[in-house]
């Protein structure tokens, strides 16, 4: 359905990534945000605190990140679209509730504007060190959807996508920004509301006696109901049956947790967003994401000027990992070069998927800045030999 | 929601049609989940009975009441009440309830959990929810111990009590919850024991109808892990103790409410204020003034 025009700032703007993310959330229908201040993400909720009253929404600054990351889920079950935003240390504190959202199938959005870590790390400087935390940070087996923008425009566009996919899959969705993208100011085009596609919540039309909050439809995703609608349903983070009642057996665990994972894994191809260019006859393909992809552009151009055959594969969807696209590229190249602002995270996913079809080379950076294009170029040159 | 469905779920109507052999609180319980997990002599079930009566007496629409629990023995209450119910994470029932209430202010939101969950791991949230005076009702079953995990000492365990983690007896000072809540800004504060069922049901009803952050502490036995280890008898003995040592003092100074192992338990309704604005009411008024037009509160958009 089209977005509510009340909250859509249609026009051409000059915005930073954090503000663009907030505008995306508003366009996607978010009217509730719970947050706790943390650099470099705070501008998102500062903007929301300013804009929300104009559109009847609520921002609440909670007492910590644990509170923010569960308040947003209470709001979802009360009928809101909601999100929280944070950075590394706060994201660590929110992990229990990423798991709760996965287990209770609560559609919600977590925005993580990454900074250097571990611990307090580099509060004001970029990194891409939370890529694996977004996937594995909570205990147990579950799947998230995670997207990674490389510009303020994409912060707007992908935030809407996050909200829409949260509803489609009844799952937590993570927007993995980084300090550079969050604080970078560029042109952002916000289309007219009627051109923005917003996914409504998939509410059940069953009668109260017939509704089961965890009975999956054909796509393995159950329908939702809200508190106050007369269903008197039960939600728990304990392993549960289709009624939502506790079922503490290995059989119930197997049935539930496999479905939670399968509903995302089976949709991996529909969830794959990548940007691919020049890979057809390439010897080397640079696989990158987020701010690093923009440094990689320069390195690729420098390599091409030297006559090397280099392609690019930019991962926009990080989780579920775009296995099929990466594997298809790995089949026809010598080397995959993976620069990232960490000491090796996604490179191991690329290596796993390449499975010996191509050599995989990481270009690491501990964070606090971005790569020098020359460092990526050196890996390309070596990979082409 | 059709009228037809509303009728199906209107518990008061169900109650009229009950056979005589049925307990009038049954429509408020998920009878298919009985027997419950609580031990013989445990007080939590008694509090749930009082709560069901309070819901009935309040005449609130049960379809508009949601119960939110944390983790622990008392955290299991959400699973047994026939209402919209949320069994959340350890300590985080109050912030979940905060989001739920803000999304749909029409709901009566009740947080039902234990002392460890609400006052220790969730203590920060308890303080800040009271500060905000958001209209949620917190029912804290205080059995003076961590029961679900095997009887470890808690922030509420009185001095010189033997627990699984204090084999030589506890020596840490304890939290006086009503005092803490009053300081933080709660506008309705009461304490009863599970012996005082009539008073408790009445106070629960009052809290359901109070507008603002409400807190009811219920002193409750854990015969399996607390009373047994401390040679305080079984559930019945504890009822006799509560009867003898429960001293009703409405309006008592909350600073005087410390719990001891074998001393008197001061009970009653200590605080009921109407002079602090409720959070959502205050927000509506505040933004209306700041915006210069009515604040059109519309968080629920789905």
C-alpha cells in the first residue's frame, strides 16, 4: 500500500545518512521509536523526536538499551511499527532482545550505526565490526535479515525495505550502517508518498477461537494479532507450540527453531540485493559492502586503468548471505578480494561459499578510518596474477 | 472485531452461564493449561485468584487488559490468565509494557512478576517507570527469594536467612520496595500478604482503576525453598505467621516498611496520589501546547 503522505517529506534534500534513515522509518509507517543515546547513531532518534509529534508518533528515551530494545516490541504488539537505533556497545546490550524478537516473531527494526570496537572502542569513528554480531549475537539458532547501505539515499530506501521485510517475515531486521554513511551528507530524493510501497502488517482475519499465533502459513510465517483485538493470545520467549504455549521438549524445539530459520533461509533469493558490474570477463572481483564499497570503486577504477579485468559485487543484503550470487561469480574468476573495516568477518562467508572455486583474499582494516584505495588495489593486482 | 466475537469473549456473560460447580474466576484462566507449575503451599496461585476477582469486580473489558510478565515462578502468571499475555525476558516486563501502553493507551496494562525479576535485574526499569508515572499496574509477588532457579538469595531476602547462595545466612541489607517506589514517584503503592486475600483483591481492583503507575507488593510464601530452609514451616504455618504478624497501617510512612525474618509485616495501602499527571495525559497536553494545535496521538497504525 502507499505510504501515509502525512509523514513523507517528498522532495530533493541534502541529508546525512542518520537523518535519511529516520525519514525512511517515518515513510515506512514507524510511529514509535525507543532509544538510548549513543554516538554515532543518536541523530536518527534526535530527528525522530523532532518529527514524531507532528505526525502523532511517540519517541521515548528509555533508561538503557535493554529497555529500548524490548519497549519497541511491546509497541509492535500494541499495533505500532517501531524501531530502535544504536551503535556497538548498545547493540551488544540489545542482543537478548534480538533473540526475543526472533523467537516471538515480532516484526521490528534495529538500526546499528557501526563504530570501532570492541568495548567502547572508537565512539566517533567508523568500523564494520558488527557484521557477525548482527547474525550470531544472540544465543541459539535463529536468522535475521540485515541490509547494508553505502549512501544517505540508501539509508532512506533500505530503511523502508527493512520495515517491509520485517512484516513479510515476522522477523527482526537489522540495518547495518556505519559512522561514515551515517554522518555523510548527500543528495537524497524522497519520492511522492504514492510511489513508496509500504507493507501492511499481516493481521489475521480468523475468529478468536480459531487463531493460533504461531501456526505458519504456506511461506512458514504466521499471521499476527494485536493485544486488545479480542484474541487473548499468549506470547513467550520459551520454546512454544502453535498456540504460543510453553512446550519444553526437544521435539517442539526442533519444530519451532527449524521453522524460524527455514522461513528466512528458504526466502534467501527473494531477500538478496546486490550490485554487480563488470564480472562477466573479470579475473578479479571485489566483494564489498557499506562505506568500504565506495573506496573499492576507486581501487577498481585504478586497476582498470592498469588494464586489469576487475569486477565488483556489492552486497546490500548481508544476511541471509547472498550465497548464490557470490558462488556464481566465484565460478568464473580467479580471485575474490574482500576489503572490510574489520580484521576478517564477511571474508570467511565469501571463502565458505567460494568453496575452492576461486581464491579469496581479505583486505583488513581495524577501523577508525577507511581503507586506502592503494591497499585494495595491491590485493587486486596480486589476485590477477 | 465483530459484535458477535465481542460477545463470545465477554467474560461477564460467560460467568452468568457458568454451572454452579464452576469457580467464577475460571473464565479468566486458561483452564487447558492447568495444572500449573507452582508447588503446594506456594502463594502465587492465590494472588492470581485475587487478580481474577479484581478483574471481574473492576468491570473492565477483559479483551482490553494485557498481562506482561518477566521470568521466574511469578513470571509464569502470564501463561495462565485468559487475557492477552506476554511472557518476556528476565527483568524487562516493565519496558515491554511501556511500549505496549504507548502504542495503545486504551489497554489496561498489568505487569505481573516476582521480586527478583522486578526489583533486581529489572530494578532500573521499575524506578524509571515510577518516575514517568505511566499508567501501568505492577503486581510484584515477593517470595523473598529466587525460587525458579532453586532458592538463591535476593535483594529482598531479609537478614539472617539461609538460602542456596547464603548457607551461612544473608547479611546484605534489603530493599524496601514501597519506599523505593514512593521516592521514584509511583502514585499508588500497597502491600498485602497472601493471607489477606479480600484486601488484596480489593486493592488490585483499585489499582486497575487508578490512573498512573501503581505498585502492589504481595508477600508470599515459598515453602519449598524459603520457609523449609529457614525452619518456618509449610504453607499453612506461613499463613498463620502472616495472620499474626501482618499489621495493617494504611498510609504508613514507607520508610518504616523494612522486612525482617520473623518480625511484623506492615501492610495496607500506603500511597494514593492524584496530583501527579499520568505520562500519556501529560504528553498529550504538553505537545498540544507546544504545537499550538491538538496532538493527534496515533501510534497504532497497523
